[in-house]
C-alpha cells in the first residue's frame, strides 16, 4: 500500500508542476528538498485526503514540510489505519 501512496504523492506533485525527476523517498517536502510552499503543502494534503480518506489539520503543515516523501507516505498509511505516527501530529 505504501508504494501506491508514494506513487500517488509523486504523481500529484508532478501535476502541481514540480520537477520530480530526481525525487526519491528521502527527498524532503519543504525547504531542504522540493521547497513546497505552505499553499502547495495544503494542496497536496487535500489531494491525499480526497484519495485516501485521511484528515490533515492546518497545524500539521509545518511538521509535514519537514518530512521526507517516505515519512509522509508512512504518515498517510498510519492515518488510514488510525495510528498516526508523526512526531508533531
């Protein structure tokens, strides 16, 4: 399931016009990696919410920006199973 979630996240980023050609699971979503702005993080969160039926709060965006794609994938997976694992979530 995590591979499917990761693929969805990368596809969503591609559709948002981010260059994902060099993206790996260790790529950070925020300033240290893809440099997603808060609006882009919110857009990604909404797309993930709609696809997987999970919920992210506005307060989650700051910690999400520090996550790698693999960490965000794990967070989505854990929320789907009702066991959020994020440090600040």
